[in-house]
């Protein structure tokens, strides 16, 4: 498909497109990891080892992205999947609820930036406008754009202030060393990508003495207040892994309406999956829905895999942040296989090989 370029899928590595006016527009590599919250993106990772190829396509939805943009991202992902012979695994990613696989592509963390295509924002920023990023995360860091104000700061996290030819990294006194190192790498990446590598990052430690704050920071933020907010706990609800077992459903849209028939609960049997049909695994305890597409299933039903998953999420009243993974028969991820007690790992389909870490069996 011309929209993605003639060599799409032929090259290994990461490719990212931003959806602009219903078309995929390549993102320059120096801006990989930056996501405008008013946009939707398509991210594809390709790994080749000998005769085997692993392909994962993720469509990422910003919280302020329009329904049209979200729909375009999903449709373009389906078109790309079809162009690549229905080999890839498809993933729906929602801002701040991304899968660990998606986050692994960005070792320096992801940045959530204000604006988007509809607002006229692009990757060539107005350097006269300051920007403040709130950085946090113990395993995978994320940087979220916040208001340029001392009110945004707290003692437990790290903040990166960009203004003109200056970048400052402010380390909260209760931030951990791992976050500081990761934040420094991110700040240096920003300096290299957006400041042409001409700027050095200045580290500012959170201390009580007001005269320790660089004058250039005070010019942007104003005088430091007497009180800065204390460290805050991550507002994350822990996943209840044993809330309910995973459930397998047979899915059909043949009547024009979605019909789901329960086929069993985990631990599942591989024999329950039939090549002529599509199946769905409700892994609510892991906040995830899988759709498995049999190789001989009706082509229209295969194309409607995402629609089936979204309708199921609505039917069950699950949160919009519920992750979706769509898999072709023969190209199942290791994570998917862990729901089956008797999966045959020996018979792998030629041309497909996946490199996911093997998770513990916490879902039975």
C-alpha cells in the first residue's frame, strides 16, 4: 500500500506513523517516543531471524484524539495487516495504559505532549515557548507535559524544563536513582533531537536554598515558593490477577449482530480453537482481550476482529483502557499460549516466530 511506502515490512526495526487527515505520515526517528495526546499513531516492529519473521503492529490512541482519528488508526492498522499477509499481531494501545511490549520499544521512556495535528502542533517546536515534563516510573519511565509552574513540581519526582537553548533536569529530593538516570538519558535525547545536540543538560538538585536555583529557571518559573508539594504515591489500581479466570468464547457476526458462545474457562485446551472460526479470550483479570483468527475463518469475520473485541468490551462494560491483541493462527504470542495447558510448542508455522518473554502462569 503506497500510504506506508513500498518497502513496508521488508526492513527490520521500528517504524512509526502519525495519523494525519486519515493518512499515515512517517515520524522522523529522532522523535520516536514522543506522542501528542491529541493524535493517534501506528507503531510497527519487525524482527527477522533466519527464515522466521516476527511483526507486531500497535495503534496508539491519545486521550484527546478525535473519534475520526482513532477510527482511521484502527482502519489503517487493519489495512497494513492485510498488506503484510495477515502475519502481524495487532495491538490496541491507550495512552498511559500501554502494554509492556510497546513500552519496551522506547528505552529512554515515552513523552506525552500537549496538542496534535488538529491544533497545528508538529515536531518542529517553537523554541521561544517553554515546556515542562513530569518524569516518573520505576520500571519504564514516562514524561508527561504539565503546566510550566512551580505548582506542577513535587519532591518525589523529576522534571525537565526546556526553554530556548537551555534544558534543566530538576531532581526531586525523594526521587530514586534509577529514575534520575533514566530522566537524564531522556533529557539528553531531547537535547540531541530538538536542540541539534548544541545544548548540555544542567542537573538541578532539589534543595532548600533558593539561591541554588539557576537564574534561567527562575526567569521561566518565577521565584521558588516556600513550599513545594510532597511526594505522591502512584495512583494506580493493582490488577486483580485472580479476580476471575480467563474465558474462551466463539465469536460470530454472521447474523449481522455479535454472537458470543462460551467455550470454556482457563486452563484452556488448544483443541478448542478451530481453524474455521474466530475466538475471543476474555482476560479481564489482566485488563486484556484477545481475538484469535483461524486461518480458514471467513475473511469478513477476520477483518472484523477489532470490531468484535470493541463490541465485546462495550457489552461487558469494561473500561476503554482495556487492551486488545489480535492474533493470526500460527502466529500466537507466548502470552496468549499461557492460557492453554496443552499448547503444542513444537509445531510452529513457517514464517512466524515470536520473541516474547515467558510470563508466569498467574491466570489459571
